[in-house]
C-alpha cells in the first residue's frame, strides 16, 4: 500500500511557465510534508517543507499548497528555469515517533529553453 | 561545514559477495537514516538510528541486510551474500533530531553482477 502517491511521473514545461506537481497521502497522522529536489548523480536536497497547520508556504519561486481535508499537497514552481530540471520527490512523516520519511515515486521535470 | 559523506561512491561486486557501505553524518546530528533508491523508483526507507540504537528497522528487506552505528556518528550498512536485485543507490541522511529536515549524502551506487 503506497502511502504517498505522486503525479505526474514526468513533466515538460517551457521556460517561464509554471510547474505543478501533486501528492496525495493516506495516513492522517502525517504532520510534516517536505519536497526534495534531486539532480542526476546527487542525493536529494530539501527544497521546502510544510506542516498541516498552514495552507500555503512560499519560498522564492517555490510554493507548497496544502489541503488537509483532501489529504493533498502540491509544489508549484513559478517562472520555471532550465536549471530547475531535476527529479522532485514529495514526502511525509510523523515527526518524532517513527522518524522516517515516506516518499512519493518522484516527478522528472524538464524545463525547455 | 561538511555535509553527509558516503563511501564508496560506486561499488561493483559479484553475486554472493558481502559489501559494506559507510556513512559519515553531519557532526552533531543524532538521527541517521538509510534509504534505497532503485532505478526510476522513489526512496525506500531501510533503517533509522537515534544515537547508536535503531528504533526502526522495519525497512530492511531481508536478514542479509544489517546496519550499525558507533559513537553516535559513523554508520555502516552491510549486505551479505549480495543478489542482483540489491543493485541500487543506497542513500544515507542525517538530521539534528528525529524525522525533520533530513540532509542526504550523495549515495553509494551498488551494482551486483
């Protein structure tokens, strides 16, 4: 049973466009939702994270929207750039008791110049 | 300061051999995690350490996999009698405490022939 479902698997966006990646979760005990960015040959790097007590968090061109009732959250990349081309993973965890992140399967983003 | 480091960066081994993968977490980080990333897949949790103890080993796929952590720092993941399906990137992450803000190393790419 996959606890965090991520879509789409791949995404092609033109430079300057908006990239949107969606995730849905099942376990209502999750209380921490990070997004990680991974470039080929590198480990994932934390991009932005949100807790369920807020509906939106913005850091520069990256925004997380969170819908607790729908158990969904999404990453929006505004003004997408070729340098944003990478694989993006959403994740969820129960902060404290279990200590491990449950990851989605990833979205490969390509931003065309 | 230095990030999470892993060694070796690449490892090619023959089926049936044992391998040891090393992780050096960020200094002072008490929590350490091992994940496995298979080609085109998301990250699969393997084991979590808090200090030298492992309260969550639920992700280890079989008894051929084991891990230890000494001195609250370096961790070693051992795979005995490697199989071809063990081929993957093994990622280590550390965090100051518990589940949040995990910082990943570059990974060890294991190929079992």
